[in-house]
C-alpha cells in the first residue's frame, strides 16, 4: 500500500468544528448511540470505545471526529473516516448526528470538510456503505457527489455501496 499523510484532526467549517475526542465527550456520545434504539451504553463502555478509536487512529492516521457547533459549543455527533467494509487505502466516510439537529445541512457540511481532509492525505477514492432504506444518508452522499457502485445483501438487509473520487 502507498503511504498516506495522517488526516488533519481539527477541521473548521462555517458553523462547525471537528476536533479530537475528549474524555468529557463520553456522556454525550452515549446519548447519541442510545438514539439507535438499542439501549444506552454505560459511560464506562463509551470511555473504552473512545480509547479504542484513539488507538485505531494512532495506527491508521484516519479518524472519526466529534462535531461541535461553533456558536452553541455543543457536541452534535461525529463524522470522519473508517475502514468499515472497505480498506485503509480507500476508506469509508461515516457520520451520525443527534435527531434534534437533523435537516439543517450539518452532516453535509461536516462531511464536505472530511472529504477535503481525506484528499489532503493523498487518497484518491472514498466509499460509503448505507442501508438502502436510509434516504437521508443517501441524500447527503448524493449532495457530496458520491455515485452508486453496487448493492449487496447482508443479514441486516440491502447495503448500497457508493464511491467518490477525490481531486
Ligand atoms: C444521515 C444523517 C447524518 C443526516 O444528517 P443531517 O444533518 O440531517 O443531513 P443534511 O441536513 O446535511 O442532509 C439531509 C438531506 O436528506 C433529506 N432528507 C431527510 N429525510 C428525508 C426523507 N425521509 N426523505 C427524503 N429526503 C430526506 C433532507 O431534506 C436533506 O436533503 P436536502 O438538503 O436536499 O433537503 C442523520 O440523519 C443521522 O444521523 N442519521 C442516523 C445515523 C445514520 O444513519 N448515519 C449514516 C449511516 S450510513
């Protein structure tokens, strides 16, 4: 595999800042994951997850980053790059935001900054895998210029694979 620069871990947009994880994010991160409707992870469990994310980033140079609103200063979700179902060379973009802030263009704004950060590492292609039912997420990807490559079937249902080349 070619070597890539580490992605920048501080990204600034018009309304948002993406920055590294802090232990103080644990309670909000737990609240975010509880919106998946499968229970609330303990803060202890979340602290372990944050440590695992940081360890993975040390190894890979790519990261999921907390998203904070610049005006309000609140944690509203995360966005970044993961290996996911793809590879370190062509990673996946991922995002998840609190329901209370959906529909205001925040995911698109954060993801656009992550695309730029991915390009800065020297990578030339990104992927995203999304449940075919997930209209909002597919719309975000469409707005970012991703194109559908294929659909696979998993136990959990149909998964759309989308890709975007980077300048
Ligand atoms: C996917 C997600 C991050 C989008 O965040 P967001 O900040 O609301 O996204 P944006 O506001 O940037 O864009 C959402 C777009 O979807 C559209 N949309 C939302 N719900 C929709 C629906 N039911 N049908 C059609 N379009 C819909 C919005 O209108 C908007 O498009 P527009 O700008 O053309 O109007 C958010 O819904 C989320 O966190 N979902 C749960 C986690 C998740 O599914 N993550 C992705 C896993 S692949």
